[in-house]
C-alpha cells in the first residue's frame, strides 16, 4: 500500500464538521479533505452546526473564531466538546493570527486561514498523517 492510499484510508469512520461563515472556506476544506474523512459537513451558522452535531455526530470539528452576532468560537467549541464526547479533535480557525494565544485545554489546535491547509489537517489527524504525503494530497488547495 503506498502512502497516498494509506492516508486515504485514515478517513474511515471519521466525520468532519467545518463551521465557518465563509462559503469559500467551507468549499476549500471540503475539496481538500475529501477522502480523508468518511463524511464532511459544513455549516455557516451556529443553528446549522447544532443540528449537524446532534444528528450526524461528527468526530472532528473546525470552528471559525468569530461566528458573528456575538458568537465566540472558543465558547462554542467548549460547549460542543462538553455536549458531544465523540468529538475527538476540535480546532479553531481565524483570518487573524492568534499570535501567542495560549489555547484553552479543550482545543487541539488553532489554524490561521492564510497558512497551508496541511497545518489544519495535521492538527485534526496528528498521528495519522505524514507531512510530505499531506502536502502532496492537498498541495493544490493552499
């Protein structure tokens, strides 16, 4: 089995939910990570995300830091992580640099949207991804 087949099979049983107001960001993640997760769901609003979390039970979550309307992504991810124990990896993303922000314990990673997508993927699947393979797989989606 080659490395690309190996990484493709890592997605079996893993379900990703991307919560982001930007449809472009949703589409980019859906395209770049297809085949790396069994299913990928996207939501542009918190109410949509709540429904998907309740009904589809994702195992991995990426949430935008600023969801608008006073919706704080860090508070949302904390609430969701407590409500849905099947969330094995939870990351926050933003168009702004986090700088020296110390991540709360409930978060597994922070992703700056200007960085290559393999940074986000390595935070979501840290023990299952070989960096060179990931760069090859999603290299066109940076």
